[in-house]
C-alpha cells in the first residue's frame, strides 16, 4: 500500500518536446541576443550568480504569464490545480535566489543546485494552456508586442478591471506589483469593487512617491492608520490580526517590497500589499507576482482576432453576440424567447424549461437541460442560486434587445423579446395577420386598433401588463388565437367577448386572475381554454355552452375560507358543465387540497368525467381512493391503458416546499401515466388497479406500508419511474418472499427520500424455497433495466447491493447515495469474501456516475470487487472513514473527474490494482470547498465537464478559445459602456 503523494511523485514529470525542451521555454523564453541585450536585469555580480538571476527572471516571467492566463474563466479548478504546485515551487526557489543575492556571496554548491532546479522548473509543460492560447500569442506577451498600436482608454479600463480581478482572486500571492498604469485610473476602478469590503477589513491607499526606503513606506502606512511612527509594535499587532489590502502608489523601483511589513503576515487572514509603478520592473525577486497591465490585453487580442470586424468598431459586443447566436441551433429560439423575462436577478431553471416547453420550443426536460448548458457554455446564461437557477447579465440582455430588431412586413409583426414598454402604434396593426408581442415589458396597449386581418395575437410574458383598454378587441373580427399568459391582468374588457371566431384562449400563469366572467360562453368556436396557473375561484355555468372545447385546463387556487366571495361561491364546477363538453379530449383540474368545496363536489364531477367518451388526457386530484371506483364502472376504464393521466390520490395539505426535487418532479409530470398516492393508510384495490396502467408512481408519506411489494409486484410491470418519500414504516423496497416472478423489470429510475426505517433495497428471506430455475429467472430480471438509483437520508439503511443482486444491474448508469450514515460499502460482503483474492470481480458495464456524500461510516466502495469500465464521474464528500481507495474500483479508461475535499484526497491511500496501475489520477481530481454549497460546486463542475467534452469535439484551432476568454472581455465591455 502506498500514499497518493508517493504515487504522484513517481509518476509526475514535465512534458517536453521531442528535443527535450518545453515549447514556451524554447520560444518566448529563449536566450536570444535581444533578450540578453534589452530585457535581462543588469546585475553586476560574478558570472554564475549573474546567470542564476537571469534564469530566475525568465522563470518568474513565465510564472506571471501563466498565472494571468489561468485567471480567466475557461480554466477550471482542475487545470489550475495542476499548475499550483509548480507555482509554489517557483516561489520557493525565488526565495532561495533572494537569500543568495542578499548574502552577496558566491557559493558554488548552492548556485549549481539552484541552477539545476530553475532549469527543471523552466521545463514545466503548459500544453494544456496552449490548447486555449496559441504559443505565438504567449510569445507576444513575453516580448511585449501583444498589441501593436496604442491601446484606447476603454481598452485600458478593460485591462485594469481584469488586473484587479486577478489580484482579488489569487490567494497564493501576498506581495504583488502592477505596472503599466497610472494611479488615478487604477484607483478609480478599485473603488467600484464591491469585493473589497467583503474580503478586507482594512483597505489603505498610500502615496509612496516620496518614500525612498522600506522604513519610509511603513511610516506612511502608520500615518494612514492614525498611529505613531515611533511605535512600530502597535502597528504590527494591529495589522497581524487584520485582513488587509495596502495599495502603494508610485513606489520607488529600487525599494525591495519584500522587506515591507515582514512582521504582519498571518496565514489565517487575507493580506496583500500591492505596489504600482508606471514602468515594468526587470527585478524578479522583489515581489511574488508582477502583473503587467498590457498583458491583460490578451483577451482583447483574441477577441478581435475571432470576432470583431474592425479594431475601432464600438459595437464589438453586438457583433460577438451575433457570432455566437449564428452558431447555436435549437437554442437560438430559446434564448430569443426568454430574453425579456430573464434578467440578472435570475429564474428557477425548471420554471424556465417549462416556459420553453409550454411555448412549443422544446419537448422534454432533458432537452431543456442541454440547451441551458449550451447557452451557459456560450456565456449567454450563467448559473446562480446554488445551481438551481440561471440568469442573464445586464449587458448581454441589452445587446440581445438590439440584436433582435423589429422585423416588419405586411403579414407578420414580431417585435417579441425587445424589451418594449409600449405596443406598436395603431397604424402598425392595420394590415398584419399575426402580432407577436410576447416576452416584453409592455404596460400599455393601443386603445382601439383596427385589425381586420389579425388572426394571431401573442401578448404572453408581459409582466407589466395589468389593464386591457375597454375597446382594444373591438375591431379584431377574425382573431382565432389569443395568448395572454403570465401577464398581470385581473379583468377582461367587454370587447373581448366579441371575438366570436376565437379558437384558442390561453391564460396560463395569470396569478391575479380570480374570476372568469360568464360572458365567456359567447365564444362558441373556442376549442382550447387554458386557465392553468390562475387563481380563479370557480367556473361559471356558461362554460357548458363551449361545446366545441377540445382542451380545458383550470386551476382553483384562489380559495380562501375567510373570503365572503368564496362563501357565496360554494360550487367549483357547476353540475353538467363537464358532461356538456362533448368534444373534450384533454381535461386538467388543479385544486388547492385545502379547498373544502372540492371535497363536496368531487364525486359528481368524477361521474361526469367518466362519461366523457373522447377523453385522451386527464389530470385531477381525488381526496379519496374510493372515488376511483367510478372510473372502473364508467366508460373511462376502457381507455385508461391508452390515455395520458396524472392522478393525485389522498387528502393532504399543500406543501410550501416539496421533498421531491424540482427536476425530478418535472420528470414525473412528463410521464404518460402518473399516479401519486399521498398519506395512505392501507393499500386499496383501486390504487392497485390504476397502478397496473401507470408508468410512474410517487408514493408520498404512506403511514403503514413496509415494502413496495405490498402494492403487488404484478401491478407494477409497466413502471419506468418510481419515487418513494417519507414512508416511515418501510424497511425494504422490494421483498420477493412470496412472489415467483421478476420484480420491477421495466423500472428505470428509482428515487428514495427521507425513509426512517429503510434497511435494504431487496430482500428474499424465503427465496431458497423456490426451484433453481425460478431463482435464476428472478435473479436475471428483477430491476434488470434500472438506470438510476438515488438514496437520500435513510438513517438505518445498511445494505444497498448484495453480490447476487448487483450482478443483474447491467443497465445501471448512475448511483447516488447521500446522508445514509450506517452504510459502510455499497456492496455488502461477509468477512471471508472481502479477503478472498479468488473471488471474481463483477462488471457494471454502463455505470458512468457515482456520488457518495455525507456518509460517516463509508470505508469502501465495493472492496475492489466491482469495476465499471465506462465510469466517468465519482464524487465523495464528508466521508471521513473512507481512507483507502482501490485502483480496481477506478479501472476505467473514460474517467473524467474525481471530486472530494483536498485534504481527504491528499491523505488517501491506495490499494494496488490486481492488474495494471492507473495513470496519475491527480490530473482529474477536482477539490470541493467546505464553505461553499455542495450542490452549487457539483453543478459548476458538471457544467465545466460538459463544456470540455464539447471542446474536444470542436476544432483545436485557437479560435475556439473565443467561447471562453473573449466573452469574458464582452462581459466587462458591457460594464464600461461600449
């Protein structure tokens, strides 16, 4: 057994070219005559020491450039970690050179050792960086020829912002010098940085123009602190206990900054001394890091190379967005649709995807996730809210509004998503057949537009629209489609009910709408009436006149038992309304479970539903399972296996926060036939019969069930998704004791949450009584199609997989185990089997992802007996007992990321592989920070991983770096007013 550190040391080494020299050392850092004559520090010492100083300067210049490039967004924590140790080694060897220089002694042995060490560090490979930034660009940075013309004021502001960001985000360096900028401009950008007050309790600006010695500088700092210059100890004690940033403006280049404040440093605090000088220094040992302002024109260089049409164009951000959007496919319409209602405040990711689905832009939740990832990779959107939300930066939003300019023609006017606050004037309406005004900020509509040809009017997602003018619909005689979803309207003007040709009337998400006027019955041609997400109190009796209705969706969430209006409205849906809608094919009734009126009327409504012979899709809440008897006796029972349904059964209070994650809840909504059973006490025959047809089953808070098998394994043959939550008496998911057939053979997704007594997934105490043939058949097919298993907060769970069980999970792709404190391994073995080297290893051929979090007793994944040749992702968090990892458990050629705490990883020990050793795993390790939300970090890592996979498929030319670095430029350009 060996420690990870020793293994890393054995396998590490610099990557060099065929001639033995690193490319950056060979070109930008070569010993050319120009470099010797112009850039080499002039140090009049003996030749060996002179050569040491020359090499040290080249090494630190390489370090400075690498640190600058790594400060940009494309370089994730994994890539930065690969170079971190090298940077620390450079700082260490620079300190040795600093001490040697100060001694003024030429010690041959020390110089020889230092020279070899510096040469080795100069050969450090940067091939991963050159994949993003071409070598010739790095060479231009070295020679100071990155930008051939004098930079404009706006370009310098951009570079200054990048420099400040690098100073704030770099945690390794305490003494920093910035050159190539004037103090006034630099400080004006400092003062707008909100992070200063968050990071530093003390921020000082010191004019060092007249300071000639280290003591002069320290005296100036004392005066800024209001302290006496005679008592240095008082200042030392004060600053040592502070997180401080001291900015020394216009320092004398001859002062050794390393001597300033040598007594103040405290590793527990964030402390930095930043000096500024207008000229570049050639001294490599005076500071930890030198930032040259013109080096930060790197992003601008690449930006112009790949995007801008000319270097003087002030609309570069606009051009860049056009460039990006031109490369998007289906995502283009999604970003266009959400541009007005998605801003810097952010929006829940699932809610955004549902908007796209409702708008017909995408079909599935997974498709929406992929598009959000694509837009995030293009920097059009960015993650926020612990990874559960996304937002659009203000500068991106502004230019998208400009990009999608109004396209007018006699047939179609679609100024959608432009951020409009008013609709087009009256004359714009006269000749058009379609008006698309969705996704704007319209608060005012024209009073009486003349629209003789208008067929389609989209007003949805105008969150400022509260009032419709009384005569607005007066002259729209042939309007057929009207969408006012997600507006703030409370009432309809009388002119709306003159739209006698109206076919589709959509009001989804109009949360202030509490009443549907009886005049709606005059819209005789109406085929779709969508009131989902409104808060209407009841349906008017006049709805039964809408005999052409094909789709009716209603939500009754406006109920308040203390409201006088609600007391007068004792009936939610009047009698015979549903039964008179003879053409009805889709019906959705969403009810507040606290609404007592529904409990009174639901039985008669169910009977009417059962007589709807054309019904193909049904969503309804039934407080009692006994109501399902009417479905069996009515005509609907014949169609149940072939229709789409979502049935919520069981009396319950509406939860403010669902235990079921939003993404999973959305997946259930997409299932064709979904059954949710809440607060059950027994297992009714009616539930079992509906379960036979269901493809998704959500069992929530059942009070007595001890195993899912009690619902009848034969009744769950069609299940593809199953979620079980807070069933406090359940001890095992599947019990095969009394069943002679495979269980849950079609199940693909199993999610378990907050189960107090759950001990195992599969149990068969009497299994041996069956014949060998039956046992083989059950083993082979039980849960054989399972793709994803997630177990969350099961305090008594001890057994996840047994040897016999795990061999059948050949389709498993993802395993998540969180907050299961009694689990010590995902594979349960007896003591003898664990130590038996002859025991055959078990293959999980499709497993790609393992997440093991908050498991204090976990000591092993599977004792080296499982292997997953396609494993890409494995994450550990808060698993303090997990101290040994077997290489057999990571024997995958497709491993992309290993996640865990940095100190856990460094202390980890390894069991050697039975076969061959793995390559250095440090290159794919990504550290997790304990003080940042875990899910936020995992989301970021996943986004970066997906981006890298897409990168790999793209061209390796330097132009694709635009997707990362140059768009960072655009973010800052927007802030400074381009």
